[in-house]
């Protein structure tokens, strides 16, 4: 996400759990209710929320409950958490539109952000620090993210993210 024009910052962390300042080891027990997440700060004048959600759906399997790639557990649930209630209709509309691309029902959580705790430093910018490290995301999508830019108004809805 951080490679997309208009994304100002990303931070890996844990969201909507039931303890303060969780560690990765605690989150992995499945008893804290936390989900692993990426907090995305973006400039809405350069990139919009539907575009980011569309790209996000290309990196996850929104039909798998508590599983992404080889990772399994409640902390790997697919989720979209919002901080501004004005974003909720946009999120729901975008997810509903994208659901048409899947033959199975989506299991994406859409909830208000209750709490967020940054993950440990070794999780931040993980693939920059560990080239070739484990990641369930197809490497071709990283190149796609680097090239992904919204089209200007009047040029169509979005750059074709399939190419």
C-alpha cells in the first residue's frame, strides 16, 4: 500500500482486541480478539477509498475466514476498520460491488476502529528488511501497486488493476 501514489504512511499493527499493548506472541494465541492489520494514511485528493479497497481485495482472499495464504487463526481475518462514519457507506458500497467478482460469500469484517496498537519494529517494513521473506501476496502485485494510480477525473473510473 505504501507504494501507491497518495498513500502517505502505513503501519502494521493489531486492531480491536481486548488487552492493552499486545505482543505478537499474545495475538497469536487467539485469545486477545486482535486482528493483524495495516493502518493506511492517505491523501484523499490523490487516491480515494474505493481504489484502495479494490487493491486490498487483490492482496487477500475475502472469502476465507481466518486464513490468508499459509497463515491461519482469528488474527488473520479479513477486515476493514474505519475511523470516520462518513466512510462507512463508501466502504459498504465498494465491498458490495467487489463481491460480484466472487463465487463464494465474502467474510470481510467492516467495523469501527476501537483500538490500534503498532506491531513490533521487526514487523514494520518487513519485506524491505527481509527481501524474499515470507508473504502470502503474489510478488507481481507489488509491481502492480507501484504502478497503480487513479485516473484523472473524466478519464474513467480506475486504472485497470488486472494488468
